[in-house]
C-alpha cells in the first residue's frame, strides 16, 4: 500500500502583484511544518513531488532542513500545479478581471472564485486558460504517478489540485472540490492511501505545525 502525504503550500502573497511567492509568515509556516513532521518520526518518503510554482518550491525548501530532504531531488509534476485562477476570472469578467477592491477583500474574492469555479466545471466560461477536463486529467496523472511509487510519497501542491484528488478518491461530485479547497489551511496535510490502482482518503486538512507551535498566527487560509 502506498501512502501519499499531500501538503498545501504555505501562505502566499494574497493581494500582491505577485501572488506566487511565500509571505514572511508563509516561510515560518513551512519551517514549522517541517519540524512538526520530523517530531512525529513519520516514515521517510521514497520520493518527493512538487508542483512547478514558486510557492511549492519555497514551501518544500522551508520544510526540507528538519526532514533531511534535498529539495533539488523533488520530481516536478504539472499535475500538482494549481489551476490558473487569475486567468479563469479574466475569462469570466474580461481582460481587466476583478476590480482591485475585490481582489483585496478576501471574503468577496473567494465568493466570486467559488462561483467561477462552479461555472467552469459546468463549461459555462468561454475560452478558459485550461478546461476543467484538462485540469482533472493532469491531476489524475499526478495521482497515478505517485501511486506507482514503491513506498511513502510526500507531495507539495495547491488547494485546488489536492482537493481534486480527494474528490476523485471519494467519487464525490465535482462541485465539492471548491468547497474543500476553501476550507484548506496553509501548510495543511491531507493523506491518501492506495493499492491496485485505487486511492482512499485517510485524513484531510491536518495542521500539525499549529499543534506544535501553539501559535495562532500560523493559522491562515489564503
């Protein structure tokens, strides 16, 4: 049986011109998660995977020292990349996308993102940067690659890709993906186990870095 530990990236830079980099707090979260996992003495992964975005790399680099891992040895898999939320919103609302005031209002932004993802899944958005089917297919390819490994796997990804894997494992409706995604903490750990081509959900949205640090500053979602 293969165990897959899925780590959502640490806090990125919401509202900034470049979202795809960890905030100072995000770097703290990544280091704290590494220490927490090391303290649990979890089995050493036979392979480490990550998405190709900067926030994935920086999260793994923050975790790696405590776990004795070499981030340079990680397998980069496009199936662990997040869907292009900015491009998707642009396809729905036009070249200007959302007003700056909306992008800075987290509650309003995520309500609009939820509705946009649901419309995307229903194929109601013209010319999205990626179709829902293509996104689902590449995430499934990442799942299959990790399931084929001979032992525990650690993967750093994003909330949408991780939630898509979980929905597939549960055989749940596609609409549940965005509901899970919006509940996922930064640096949260979800676990899948699999055998003979099938994956099963073992845990969702664990935050061991919070239990160890006892620091509510580290609890973030965006």
